[in-house]
């Protein structure tokens, strides 16, 4: 191994850092060092001033082995980081646990890497720490890096394994770095996936360009994330496989929405689980997944949390959940989420749109689209790489809904995108939406329950303040009685705050229901499109009257009873070349037809239309407003 100052070019076939400085330890009273062994007695503290290698370490119950202030201590045994556990639930500090450790035992004393997130500071430990000058040996635990080649700009074929808690694999801070074919395995809980405390790979800082190519990353543990992009970093993951499995929450953990302490998904999203495969946070941060496989067990695969100007992109990738519940992507704030040429196999939703200004696009990975992203996102793909990427359509297979609007946002589906879902393609929980579906290139919507768009009131009970903590202990209770008419709200016209959707050049078979109780219309526009189904205001009711954490899966699932609109208008516009085949009684409040548009009954049946109780013949080129009822017999 060749060392170049503290910034090393390291090449090894076994333990990469086998020749790091290993001076003798300094023992405090009550402890003993015998040859190549360290023993820590009960109730005593053993402080190491520098990195030490021994053949055996034993720590009695109540004994503590630690590093000086300003430093961290990590234990590796035969190249595996191990032994470290959090000292308390919700805390940040870790401690090597009592027990006997034998083999190639190295205790690495590293300079502190303190990362502050909101109200907490996390004492990071990582196998490899990289900054603008390259690999920083003083902040790295290089005995946890096995095999391969490690330089100041590149790590190739390295292996990192951790069975302790809150240990990171690679942390890149304001640097340009490439991870080529790393194998990283982390087992045991992390602590905070908003900061990346316990993640396999973290790219942090606006000066960071991190490329992860050919990685095999597997994690199992609470918030033990595979990849974190934060604070303006540009992280590009390609040709990689990332998988995250749930861990076991501490017995005294209290589920919360307070992000410094959050270790499980808020059940009010209709989800369970305690680890996301990835997370994208901060300001102007970018994360791109190319030709990669990204799966979480539940919760979420590609997450976006907080911040502003965030850009999440998946191209020609396979994304999803191995468990029953989970999402493919999450879009919050003003995030831009793009999915091109990818396959999503998700438990609950392709995307949760949490707004208030999120923009989501699902489409094809055309050469022009990928080339444009290569420039915009500074992906660094060569002409050869661009030509090697096949053009693909996007396909979504969801065990529950297609997309859920938890906040306002824009969603566009185009190209050959196909959305297969057990329940409604679009679930709008009382949000302002701008949905566009362009079927001119073959896009299709296939909801198994026959509902294309379902609008309901937000059924999130929200957190509850318990002794100053925002805990997820709320209970949703189904409202009783009929809604009260709001005389100031116009159900016959479109408002900017309504739930709007436009369908172009597509053949649709399915129903559209507006089950809102408060003032929000469902505004539907069809251009060169045919729709066969019910379009109506409804009374929407959940299958159960109360929903809490134990029945989270009932959220969003309702039955519909069509009825005249109260505060839930249905505004329908049939543009040129469009037709609506009414399959069942429908209540709308505005109906406009282009000169060549049509409203009709299925073959062999008769359509009757009344406007404010008066039977009316619907004529192309005309518009109607009021209490419009369409029935078929």
C-alpha cells in the first residue's frame, strides 16, 4: 500500500487500511491491556487516544470504551464494522456493546464528522469520507473497506459490511467522486434518513458530483437507507441494484411526524414500514437512477423530502416494493419527478404527490428526452452511453392505487405509459390538481375496480400533540349526515383550486367520482377521446367508520353512491372528436360539447337527460349547466 500524505491512494486485496497508524492504546485506571488484548471492566471507562489493533477485545457489562472528545470510535472485526448500538431511542450517540470480540480487531479513532439536521447533531462514522481533497483517512474507518482500489477520485470493487448501528458506507462532502462496482451490506438500524445517519452512500453539498456505477447495495434496518442525496448534491446512480428491508423499531419508539425523530412512515399515508430505499433532500439537489433496480420492502423506493428545487429522475429502471404497501416515488414541495422508460411494481402507489407545487411526469425514454436530461441534470453520459440506452415505455403495476394526491400538484402521463392498478388510477384527497393524460402514443389506464378518478375528502387525521410531541396517534372518523350547502361556491364552473384532469387522444373505460363534501369541483376535459362509464357527484364512504394505525390500509378505500352535487360539482367538457357513453346514472353540473362531440347510451339502451328537472335533448355544440342528471334504461 502506498500512502501519499494523509490523502491516500490505497490499493489492497484484503483490508484496505491494514497499515493505518496503530499506536498503543492509553488505558485508564481499572482497565488492562495484556499483549494484544484489551479488557474493559464493569463500571470502568477505557479511552483510546489513537487507532489500535488487537486480537481480542472484551467489554464487561457496564464497561465503556470510547474516543476523546472531537473523535469517534469504530470497531471492525475481520473487516466488518460491528458492535455499535444507539444508547437510547431518539438519541444520536452510539456505544460499543459489552461482549467479546476476537479476530482481526481494530478500534479506529477518527476525527468527528458532526452533521446537524434541524435540532439535532449526529456523530457520523463512515468507512470512507471524501471531501474536495480526496479520501480523508483521518475521518474514515478504512479497516471496514475490503478489496478493490481506493483513490482520491475513485473507488472500484470495494466491499463494505456493517452489522452495527448508524454506520455509513461512503460519505462524499463537496467533492467529485466515482463509486464503481462497490458492494455494500448494512444490517442493523440507522437513526435519521433526513440526515443520512446510517446510510450506505451519502452525497452532500452543492459542490458534490457523485457517480455510483454498478453498485450492489443491500440494507436491513430501521431508516438504513441505501442512497441519500442532500444539500445541492448531484448524485447519479446507474447500472446498480439497491434493496432496503425493514428493521425492528425500538420497543419504546413513538411514531412521530417530527422529522429529526421520525423512524417509520406516517401511517396516515396508508402505508407501513420503517425504511426508504433512497431519499432526496435539501435545496437544488438532484438524484438520477439510470438502468438500475431500486426496491424497498414497504414505505418507499425513491423518496423526496422537504427542501426546494429538487429533481428526481428514473430512466430505464425497475422500481418498487417487495411488501404489500409502499410507493415508487414521492413528490413534495416544488419537486420535479420524472419517470421515463421504467417499470414500477409497487404496493400502494406509483407516486404520492404531496405538493404544493410538485410536478410529476411519466413517459418514454426517447433518445431526445434522455439527451435533454443529460444536459439539464449534468449526468455526464457519453455519446456511447446515450446510444446504448434502449428506448422504452413506462409500465406501472400497483397493488392498490395508481397515484395519490395528498397535496396539490401536476401530473402528466404520455408516450406508451401503461398504468395497471387494483383500485382507482387517480386518488385525489381534496387537492388542487392538473392531471394530463396523452394517449396519442398508446398510453393506457387500466384500473381493475373500474374507477379512473376518485375524489374524496382528505382522510388524514393528522398528528396529535402529546406532551409537546407530535405523535401519529390520531384517529380518522367518518363524517355523519349530509354536507351543508355552501351558497357561495359555484358548482357549475371551474375554479383554479379544483381537481382538474384532461384526457387527449385516448380511449377510456371507467368511472369518475367526486365525493367531496366541501367546495371542490371535479373538472374533466376530453379532447379527441372516448370515455365509457359513470361521471358523477357521489356520496363517498369508507368501509369502516374509524381508522387508526392498526387499520391504516383502509385509508382511501370508499364506496360511492351517486347523487346530485352539493358542494362537489362535476364539470365536463367534451372537445372535438370526443364522446361519452353513459353506463349508469350520473349527476353533473356542467356539460359542454364541441360541434362533433356526443353523449350517448350503450348499444341497446336509451339515454335520458334532465337539466334542473326538465328533460333535455343534448345537442352537439351546446353547453348546459345546473342539476344535470343522465340516466340509461
